[in-house]
C-alpha cells in the first residue's frame, strides 16, 4: 500500500491529494528517476568545465658512451605548463551551467506532464464514482417502473412493448454501472502507472479529488499567453539550450587563440648544471578552427529554430485549451440548469402525488428524467474539469496562479 511518511518516518493520516501524489511520483516514477540521475551526471560536468590543465613532467635521461672520466649520464627533466588564453575556462563553465539548467528544466517539464496524467486519472476516478452512484439509483428507479408497467400489462391496461421498453431501460442502467466499474479499474491503473507503483499499492488508499476538480475562471487568452511564455518550462529549457549552444560557439571562437606552454627545465651534463625556460604555442597555420566554428554556428541556429517551434506550439496549445475549457464550462453550466429544472419538476410531481393529482408511475418517470439529467450534468462537469486540466498543462501553472 502507498504510505505517506513525515521526516521522522511516521505515517501521516488523511487522503492523498494531487500535490502529494505528484510528489510521490517525483521519487517513484522510473522516468523521473532517470532524469534525476541525468541531472546529477550533467552537474558533474561543472567540475570538469572548471578544471585547469595539469602540468606535464618530462624526463629525458641520456647516456654518452664516448666520455671517459666524467659521468656519462645526462639528466634532463622539464615541466610543460599550459596557460589557457581567451577566457576558455570561463566560457566552459558558462556552457556547463546552461547545459545543467536545460536538463533541470527538462525534468520539470516531465514532472508537469506526469502531474497532468495524475490529475486526469483522478478526474476519471471521480467520474466513475459519480456515474456509478447515479446509474445505480437510476437502475433502482427503473426497476420499480418496470414492475409497475408489468402490473399494468398484466391487467391489459397497456401493451406489452411498454414492458419491453422498461426492461431495456433497466438493463442499460445496469450496463452503465458495469462500464463505470471497468473505467474505474482503468483509471486506477493509469494513476498507478503515472506514480510508478503497482496497482495493488493503491488498494485501500483514500484519494482527495477536490484539487483535481477545481475550475476557476480563466483570464483572457492574450493574458494567458503572456504569462505562460514566461513560465512554461519547455520554453525556458529551449532558451537554456540556445544559451548553451551560444557558449559553445564562443568557446570555439576563443580556441582560435593558442594557449601558451611554459617549459621550465633542468639539465645535468657531465656535472654541469643548466637551467632552461621554454615558451611554446600552437601555430594556427593549417587551420583556424573554421570547421568547429561552423558546426557550433549550425547548432546555435538549430537551437534558435527549436525555440521558435516550441514557442509556437505552446501558443497553439494555450489557445486551443482555453477555447475548449470555455466551451466545456458553458456546456456544464447549461447541463446544470437543465438538471436543476428537472429537480424542481420532480419535486413538484411528488407534491402532486401527495395531493392525488398524479400516479406513482408518473413520479417514477420524472425521477428517471431527473437521473438522466443528473448523469448528463455530472459528465459535463467532469469534462469541464478535464478541460481545465488540459489548460493547466498548457500553461504549466497551477490554477490558483492563473490570475
């Protein structure tokens, strides 16, 4: 079973909400575990980028066999010290920093995607719960209608096909319950997959569905686009990737400037000691790193095109999600008004029954119409919640921060 613990390892009480399930997925989902390991790997590159070249010790012992009397051995050690020019180390560090920010943002984008999967699974669970409740009540109400219709058929008051229609209605309601049960199993499987745990681990785990079903009013599309373009992690990741490629280009340009190589040395030749100092550098004669610079420019151009592509896709997703959410909210409001009217009508019919103005069968039929409206309103409300989830995913901003 999925257990929630505090810092001391003590189990916590209460139902799991969207935020807590997302936090659990951050540690249990295999994809996020892989991305977390990738972040640690890229972070190690910061150390590599800041390292300076090690000095190189050279030893060149020699033996002069023609000498007599003096030592024939010649000892000649020296050190090769590389001094980087053009700020190459600083550029490497800047590139590594941008690469690290890119992978961190890519992991955050994956967290947002998995959070959306968790929320959609919670909405599906809420949907199946509501449908099961209404469909069960409808099946019970239609069963009573069927009995009353069958009684009237038995005395020849109505034709037999009316009884068949009533039986079909009962079976359809029961089928809706079975379908809701099947969808509930699938929704829990999707929730477990998003968290990264077996389905069995969710057995007996209470779920708080209130966060998943909230639907605040959304600001105008222009304001949503403005905020989202400064907050969406995939856009920020594309910008970080462009910055990393920009630093790579700078590094290739600075490599046109050759590093200095200092070579202090010492030579012992037939008891004569000599101290030496050599200075060397690469001669940029055969190439001036035009190839690596051109490749870096190409990668920077690709990163720029990728950023514009991500930004355009984000704008399209936000506009579509906003329109879908607006339409779903409108449909949910309309379905709610119809439900309320049928509730009022059913209540009035029950009052008329008490006054002897209508039969029990008419009351049951009004209840059946009310249950149909209840089911339609509930489905419309949950569809609106799903549309809100899609809009939240497009904004990559929690709903309380929409405004």
